[in-house]
C-alpha cells in the first residue's frame, strides 16, 4: 500500500531526478493521495498520483496509454467535476483535435447514404441533456480473486456528469437506415502506437443506438468536453459501461453484419447467463459469451475508507449508488455484518442514469464498527455478497464491508 509519506517521497525524488517538468504536489493534494485500498500489493509499486493536463491528480495505473482513476474523495458529489473525472484509453496515439475542421463520417453498408457532420451541425440539432454514470467495465478489476489480466483498477474508474449533445438517432436520420441494419459502430481519432494493436472500434445494437438518451455529446458539465474525455464529441450510451462511449468520434457506420474486431470479440465479453442483466446484444451473442452491456446495480462508500478512525458517537457514512438505468429504489446499511439492515437516506435524484447519493447516521461504539452497504434498483436487483467471477474481472458489485475504528 502506498502511503502519503511514500507518495511525497516518490514525487520529490522524481522531481529531483528529472530536474523539471513534473507536477508538484501540494500538501492538500498529497493528502488525498491515499490509493484505493484492496488492489493487489504489486499495483502499489507502480501506481502513483499524477497530473494530466487539465486534471487534478488522479491515480495513474499506466501512462501509455493513459489510464488514471479517481480517488474516492473525488466521488463524493453526484456530479463529478471535469478535472476530477477518470481517464481511460486503449491506444497511445491521441491527437488533440480542433473544433475547426472536425467532422464525423457517417455511412456503412446498412445506411442509405453517407454524410459528413461537423461540430456546428451537431450543435444545430435539438439538444438533449442527460446525467449519466460513465463506468469502465473493468472498474474494481484489481479486486478480483483470483487476479485477472488487464488494468488493475480500484474503485474509481468511474464518474458521473451532465452530458449535452445531439441524439445519435437524429444523426442517423441524415443517412437513413436500411431494414437489414443491425449494429452501429464507432471509431475515434486515436490510434495504436504500434501496428500490432488493433484500432479501437465499438458497436451497439440499432435498438440502443436510436434510444432517445443515446447521444453524441459535445458538452460535459456545461463546458466543451475536456480533451482527455473526448473533445470535440463523444458517444454517450447511458446505462451501458464506458467501453461504448467512443471519444473523439470521427466515424459512425451502420452495419448489416456484426462488427467483428478484437474489441468486440474476444474483448469486453462476459459469460452468458452469469449476470442478471436485461439488455442483451443478440447479434454479438454466442453460446459461451456475450458483450458486456448495462451496468449492474452497485454502490460505493465515499465518505470513509476501510480502516478509518472515527470518534465514538454519531458518524455519517455516505456515498453513491447507481445501476444500468432502472433507477435506485433503496440503499440498505448493516452494522452487524449483514444480520439486520436499515434504509439509508437517499439524496437528490438527477435521473435514472445518474449517481444517487445516500447517507446513513450510525452510532459508532468504541472499538471496531462494521459498515456494509447494499443498493437495490427498481427492478428489485441488489448487489452480491460473493464475487461473480469472470475472466475479465467485469461487473464487480460485491457489497462493500468496511471497518471504522472509534
Ligand atoms: N476514442 C476512444 N474512446 C474510448 C476509449 C478509447 O480507448 N478510445 N475507451 C473507452 C472506455 S473502455 C471507457 S471505460 C471510456 C472512459 O471514458 P473517460 O476516459 O472519459 O473516463 O471511454 C471509452 N471511449
Ligand atoms: Mo473501459
């Protein structure tokens, strides 16, 4: 585990070694630099707090490609500020696109025509706003037991923002869909640094593409998208994991055959039937595996970390709950290891795709206090007690169980 002292030491040692250019950590920044607990010991040897342009320090798991997660402290508000929002890329060659000259090529064998859509074209279309959680499929992968391959994310490969943009459906209407159309694919401007890495292309079923809430966003929390979160425009697929949320989107293709590249198969798949999900992606499904789709119901304690010291007496524990877009109906807290449960207070409802804040007042007794949290959605689905193991470490919604010492 990396401690604050260790981080300060690492940062200043690195500064001394390089002379210039490295971010300086203030005491306040370093104080939030306690890494996500629970990830493998080995991760601590390379994970570090680091600053990307335009961002507060995030937990850097890799830099090429950039994979940076949010510390718990950044997830205390239902809207995650842009400079605290996590960053995830598969590819290292990420051009900084300009608004001028930016266009999206729309076409494909399932479209009746082709079109080029500029940023101005998008802004002239009726605008839609949606508050939605962007969670990487692999968030909490680092907690998987046994360990699995991939970025060893802790709890913070997610955030929630207010996205504004044009409906993907309105853009697709410009070219018209053939009745054989089954999927819509997206490509971004980023590319692989080595030719051996396949370009990152993702597709979604037509029925999801034409939903009212599926948009091409050009604003995040009221301002243009930050470069590292997809400027000038990105796809937003509320309810579904972040993998489909293509950043710097430059091509949209309507397909009559399933998109067959590496990032659709074998990547981003879950075993058929293992998770209680409603949204299926049938054109991609085979006997063994199916693409990951909607997020599972989940919650996170963001006010405290496991092992925190508190004062005996009233302690308010709080955090976020979310799901794949059905909406959170309740959050239950247990202080006796799951024998009995009490309802937490739910905070502001920013819509069915958003983080739902919750809080719970417990009365801490001297010594160890266990706090367990379980969210339930409007379909009646709840979190699991045991990990539903899968080879990619996706959909970890094991109830948290932390200990606070008074
Ligand atoms: N162009 C592009 N878009 C992308 C990716 C990528 O590698 N390239 N990664 C996807 C994945 S897997 C996730 S989880 C989200 C992360 O969004 P964020 O970086 O804005 O937090 O972006 C998605 N969109
Ligand atoms: Mo992801």
